[in-house]
């Protein structure tokens, strides 16, 4: 695997220089969401907009229509200053194993309720549903169990044991990972998830778990297995060591930073760790990667670059 150059540093001094106040945060958000200019619905074209002094919005120079860059984003209707939001994003992006909402409360001075809400909203941006694999590529597949103590001792939890939550991991040998909290470890659930996220003609690597017996049906996978039950862990390029290394990162990260995570929120934590893992070789700062996930989730003022470009032309 060809690793990219080391990630560029982005210090807290850099953060303070780029985002000293709410106005600079709002201006960045405007430029990011409307790179080709703001399309005015009333004028039916891209027009010049000026910043309103009394509110975080921009007004059309021709008709006076207001556009709010924060609308329908994670900042929607939030009374928390944008500098605090950006600071929280910086803190979450600057750690390898995550940061707790309690620590965000200490660093930013907001209440724990506000810190938790920001924490949850920021993490909601980090989802990844892009497929992995493809012809000539290998994907390792494995499952782990997260949660309380098992009632039946060592080994895989018995069916019906709800103390532990099963998690399915799919790691492309080039570095990308998808981790899913799944309801069970039946063949229907595991193989169905693999077929949903792993492209056809991929070489998939699993252990001898019977649930993967039918994984290649209908998807043209080349299926290779490693027999862990026989104390065999590597045979040539056949192994699941990459995905197991990711499990180690998850368990140590959650255990060391958050201590425990409920089943309800486990997927969002998996998304956060997967997001960092998938961008660990990027040259741009992780903070920039986090910011680039900001988007409008509703169609009200959704930027339309193609429409804007056509109006400019």
C-alpha cells in the first residue's frame, strides 16, 4: 500500500488565527457552502450578498432576501456561538482516540448538556456509506462483540445473549474500513451487510465462522479463509490481522476515553473511529476533514453549484 505524505499539523494557534471570532466562522461557512456564490430564489440567479450586522445571515443586494448559512446544518437554531462549535470540532479532530463530552465541557466552558449535544451533532456528520473493494482488491471481514460480561463464559455469545452487541467490520487492504453494529451474527445479517457494502469481484478474507459460508453467492467474490481454530493466523496473504488491529483500536479507544457506550449510540462512535481511520494518511489536517463534512441536510437553502455556475455564465 502506498502511504501518502504525513498529515500537515494544525495547531491551536493556527485555529485561533483562522477563526478568532464568530464572523470569521460564518464567513468560512458561507464560502464553503456557496463556493460559486449564493443563489437568490427571489431573483432566480446568483447575486451579490452582504453580511447583516444584526444577525448571522447574508442579504441579497437586489431584493433583500436573507440567507442563513447555518440553517439546516449541525448549527441549525443553536444559540451556542460558532467559535465554540468550531472549537469543539477542533478538539474532536485533534485526538487519535476521541474526546469525551465532559472534556469538551471543561475546554469550552459550556454546560454538559450543550457539550453532549454538540458532541452528538458533530459525530452525526462522520457517517460513511461508500462501498469498498472491487476487482483486484482485498477486503478483510470479521466481527467482534462489545458490551458487558458474557453469561456463557468465553467464546462467541450464545443466540439470545443481549449483553454484548455484535459489530461487523470490513477493512479494505488499501486502508478504508466500515464498521456496523448489527442485531445478530446470522448468515443473513452478516452476508447481507457484506453484499451491501463490498463491491463484486472483490477478494474477501474471513475466518472459519459458518455464517460466511454463503458470502460469495451472487456477488462474484473470491472467498479465502484462515483457520483460527487451528491456531493458524497467516498463510501468505490470507489473514484478518488488519481488521483485528482496528478492533484493538476501537476497544482501547472506547475503554480509555468513554469507558462504556450504550447500544443506542454505539454506531455513532464506530462512525467516528472509522472516519479517523480512513483519513489517517491524508495530507490535510484532520480538522479540515471534519469541517469538510458540514452540509445542509434539508433542501431549503441547499447550495447548488451547477445552478449557480450556470447563472454566473
